[in-house]
C-alpha cells in the first residue's frame, strides 16, 4: 500500500495519472494561479510537474530560507514558480507571508522584503511579478491562519494513486520484466509501495543481493518465505520449494500451500 498523507477535507482527490496531468497542464497553460499538490513520496509528482512546465520555470527546493526564496523570485520574476519539498516552509512565518503576497489572485502581485538584507546584489525591497505558483509536498500542514490563507488562494489537489495505478505507470518505462511481473503479483504484500521500489529492486538484483527479501521485509515471516521461494529461479519444481520451506522452519507442506493460496487470492 502507499503511505497515507495528511489530507485536508477541502482537498480535491485525484487517483489516476491522467487526472493529475490535467491539473498540472492546466497550471502550465495559465488557467490556474496557484496549485498545491500533495501526495506520498515516490509517485512521480515532481517529475510530472517538470515535464509540464519545462526548463524555464523557477524551482525552489530543499532547505530554502524565506529570503532565499525572495531572492529567487526576483531573479525569476514573471516565470512559473515550483516550490518542491521545502519542509521548513510551514513553520517559517516570513516565508508564509511571502507566499500570501505571491499567491494573490491578481495577475500582477507586489512582493516585498522590509529588512536590511535587501538592497545588496541588486535585490530591491519590493517588486511586481506575474509569476504563478505550484507547491509540491508530501502533506499539507494548516498550522496557522496564514497557511490557511495561502491554501484559500488556490487549488489543493491530493494525489493518492492506488498500488495498481502506480504499477501501471511504472510499466511505461521500467524495462526488467521479471521484477515488474513479480511486483504486479505481490502488490498486496508490499508496504509503502512506490516507484522507487522498482529501481531499488533492480539495483539489488544487479548487485547479486536478494531483492525479494528486502522488498518484503515488513510482511509476516512465513508469507514472505513462500513469496521468496516462488520468486527464486534456482528451484526447478514446486516440490523443491516445499522442501526448502520446511527446512527453513516455515512449517508443513499444508502450511506452504495455505500461504501460497492466500498470496494468489489477495
């Protein structure tokens, strides 16, 4: 399953990549002034946005300070602005006040920074910009009235794709058919399912490491053992897998088939 995010009741629920792309393309085309996109990690939120907005957008990522954001906004005024995974944003009052100005619904917004830090390197104390903003995050934290005011200025979209939807999307680019097929057969067992798991599995396989064991580390031991044995190409028959299951402490032949049946039915 995918990791659940903190989702406000006012958020627009989106569960497919086709739906997600409609919102992002609408933003890139100029129809949306502010788009807030939340959802679990590893489902290609940032990648989908980057493909839609192109290389000319201003990207603000990581531990950007409020003044650092102000500086980039001036340097890229009138450009599309993408604020991606800036965890400190919610708790920084200066950053939130800045966003309130930037995310006004007017076409032209006046943005200001009233401290002695400005005036250097050609950065003015205020400027006018037509930039529109998209914020990408794993969750949306309405910690204050100011954060709520930012949210009220735009469209809050909660992207919550099912494991099957993520798996389908991965199929458009992932090349290892063995790993891909195995993932598809065991989606119900995989905790925190994401696109990153496929890449991790491929890296572990290339290194000669048992990737199945690591992917299924959080599921019940006997079910994991059956899944690992079924994915192991060194066994030539079902009887060999059963013998290995018993030898490794999994239990009886009947126990093996019970878990095998559950894996197929889940």
